[in-house]
C-alpha cells in the first residue's frame, strides 16, 4: 500500500513545473545576454587621446579652435590649456563670442574659463589634460578632465 | 467551368445580395477586419473624422515608399548623403517618392496625435476599451520613434544636429541616461555605426513592432465595437435584468457564454448597416482623398536636404523635427525638466489615464458635459504643447533667441 502523501501525479506535475521554470530561466538569461550584444566592444571612432601639434604652432596669447577635435587650445602667459567646444547642454559646438563662448542651439553662454554665465547649460565646459610627448608634441586626453587651474608649461 | 479559377480565389463572386456581401466580408482575410454590419452612428464622418483610418493608410504609404527608397539608399556615411542626392537628382521619380515618404511621415505624426485627441474628447478610452488606449499611446510613441530614427538617414546637417540634440536629451535620463545614449549611438559620437543602428531600427525593428501593435489595436476595436454605438442605439427592452432579446448576431460560444453575444455594437438590427458597401465605400473615398493630397504635396513641396553632415560646424539655430520643437522649447529652459521629466510624466499619465478615470459617463459623444473637467485638462495640455511647438518652430532664431517670423 502506498503511504506516500504525494500522489505520483503530483510528483509528475511538480517535475514538469520545475522543468518549465528552468527552461524559462535559461531563456530569460539568454535574452539578457543578448542585450549585452547591443553594446559594442570596439569603437571605430577617433582616438580619445591624440596630439595636436607642436607648442610652437600656437602663437603666444592665441586661442586656436580645432574644429575636427571640437577643442579650443589656449596659449596663455601661464601656459597651455584646452577647453572643449561641446556644449554641456545638448552637444552643439559653442563659438567664441561675447565675453567667452556662446552656444547656437539654446543660447547658453560661458565665460572665458568655460563657466556657465547664462542659459540652460547645467555644467561648465570641460577642461582636458594636456601633456608633452618626448618629441615635444602637445597631447590631449579626452578621458582626463582637469580643473580650470590647469596650465602646461611648454 | 469558366468561373473555376476566380471561384477558387474568391469564394463569393461579386456580391449582389446583402447575404453575399456579408459572406464576402467574412470570408476574406483582409476584409474581415471589418464587422459584416456596422453601426450607422459611427459611420458619421463627424464622429471619428476617419483619423485612425487615415493613420493606417499613411502607414501603408510609408511602408511602400520606404521599401522603394531602400533600393537606392546606402546606410553608410558619406554614401548615405550621396544616395540621397541621387534620389533627388538622378533616379527617375526618386524625388517624388522621397517627398511622399517625408510628407506622409509628418502627416502621420499629426494624424496620430489628432486621433488621440478625438478618442479623448469622445471619451472612447473608457471601459471596455482601456487597454486599447494604452496600445494607442504605444503606437504614438512608435510613430515618433520611427520618425526620429528616419530623421538621421539623409545624413545632412539637419539630420546630424537634430539627432545630436535628441540623443543628448536621452542622456539626461537619470542613471541609465549615458548608457542609453551610448547604446543608441553605438559609441560616444554619431558615426557609421549610429547610422546603421538607426537604419535597422527604422526599416525593420520599429515597423515590425508597429505592424503587430496596429493589428492588436484594430483587432480590439473589432472585438469591442466602435465607441458610441451603444449610446446611440435604439433602446431595446430588457427581457430580464441584463438579458436582451436574441439578436441576429451570435458568437458561436453559446455553450460557454451566458451572454447573448460577445460583440455589442448596436442593440437593434435597424441601427446597423452592411459594411459592404457603406463602410468600404467611405474607406475607399478617404484613401483616394489621402492619395490625392499626398501627391499634390509631393509634387509641390520638396523635402529639405541640406549640405552633408559636418560634426565640426553647428548650424545656428539647430532645430529638432517640428513635433519635438515643443520639447526643445522646454529643453531651452531646463534639459532635465523639459527633456526627461515632462515627457516621461506625460506618457505615464496618458498610459494610466483609463485606469484612474473609471467613470463610464460621457463615452461615445464629443465633449460630453459630464466630462467637462477631464476635457478641460486635456485640452489645456494639448494647447500648451501646441503653443510651445509653434513658438519653437516659428519664433526661435539664432541662439534660440526670440524672433518674429514676419520680419
């Protein structure tokens, strides 16, 4: 006589439910893995670190706009520094104008140091680190932000 | 004998009697999205203004013209721009097809929005159609997404900067914003991979989603019947509480369902007319009118194509597509509030609407007095957004400064 409280039918049903759950979980995991597929591993983009020329290419006291790099390079009395031309609001290129920079898209204005003066921009324009290669070329690193006190003697 | 081939395709010949007309509607895969008989009331053009129908027609036009354009378009810069130039100046009728695709897309955004307004103002989202309203909101979002992804494809200055502004708005979303932008662009900047991603979204993924949701949307309209039919039906005496006299309409689940019929449009057979010819004839007329209007627009107005995309030079002002200019105007005050908070809350409010407005009063009539509060709020919001859009489109010049359009 069978004294097992679980009838064989229920066993079968539970096993079936466990199997369905397992396959469902595996499918969900696979879908999640497929989401990762959407994230590119290699970016065929311009390098985030690049050289912009010799210090002597920039006249003392000048501001040079490197359109390709979306950068302003300053050669001030204290040294070199560079400010991004990409507006922190929605990514348009700011232009020199007024007392600093002006954005053509939504009218944000920045002072000479890239600090927000007016308009919807939430953050100042980023400053990026400059360095010198052994061959005396100026190198910008877009992954390395610096404060507006940054100067490079060259 | 002569009729064997056509009869094997169309079970019913050209129908001469109402019985055959019903059979023709029911036996055809394409026609049976209509009921065989429809309420007289909902056929009145001033009830629906055929906006849902026009939106569907525009989708069909967009699919066909889009497929044709795909034969020449190369989704890789800078060939993408070159192929647009070819379509405009080299390919025979290319410019007409492109214009038609562009103007249909603009029209579809406008018509889908108006369709939503109509459904709101007639209270048609009320029970049992709550979920179909949700599907409708998703269709509006899909329409906007399709339009937005299509906007980048010409790879001209207009496209590049509109998408720059648009994807940067996405980056303002809390926590996931930057990842979302990275996923959309497939990188940090708009480049070849972005174009490919937008192309696949625009030509395959989003249209497939659209077809599925449109099918669901129409299926549910078909099952629930058009709103307003009940309200305008002639009164029928109840035999017992909740029980109405048997109708000519049956559902085929009599053994399972206590209800006399599943689809309640009109309670009285006299309130209904046959879909063939009354509904089909009207649909044909609307389709013809839409086609005439689209052809007139496409032969008269040229879709804009500016110079090739130049990431180093921002046009002044850089504007998003017109239907996003209301948002851009808000974004001009604050990117987080205007670009993320307001649209998210609006969409959530729209999605949840039928579940918090649960009264059944005032459904199926335009501007029912019982719905004065709801209609006022919705109308105020619609006017507010329309005003922002007009300001963004006409009254904003270089540096987003105020300009008068007539100067």
